[in-house]
C-alpha cells in the first residue's frame, strides 16, 4: 500500500528532539493566510483540526493533519516532511526556537500508487 507521508532523517532528528522537550506532538499544514502553507509542529492538542481536515499519516506516532482545502489540491501527491535552517511563519511552530523550519517536498503519485492509497481519516 502506498503512503501519503514520509519523513527525512534530518526532520526525524528534530522531531525526536522536540518530543524529548515537549512530549507528544502533532503536525498541521494550513491552507494559506497568515501561517502560509508550511507544516507546523505543536504539542499534541495545541491545535484543533477543523471539520473535514485530513489526517494523512503519522510520524513517530504523531498525527499529521492537512487543511481540507489544501488536501483537495495536493491529494494526488506524496508529502515528505523535511527541515531547513531558517524561521518559519510567525514563529508558532515548536522548531522555530531552534532556528529551523519544517517544509514539505511533494512528489506526484503514479497511477499505480493512486490506485493503492489507503483512505485518509477526516475530522468530524
């Protein structure tokens, strides 16, 4: 079965560092406006997904949610969570004090992968 989400080893190192400091985490990627479309990391329960937002997978057991409208735009792509040096949008994400920001690399699914995708979980 094809997956919608993966993580680079560099991002995984930061996630493990953040979880050691903050405990359980969650990720949310918004659809624009003030926070842009960069993924943000929060303490679990630090952000509440909206109705019909999509949970596309987990990283280290931590849920990765996508804004419902952004998901409709990117539902044909695999999300690879990565990390880069720099400041994220507005400084709300937990990696910001480390001088890092999460980013997503997108790769379009092949037709075979699309046919083999598991359904996403939706917020009710």
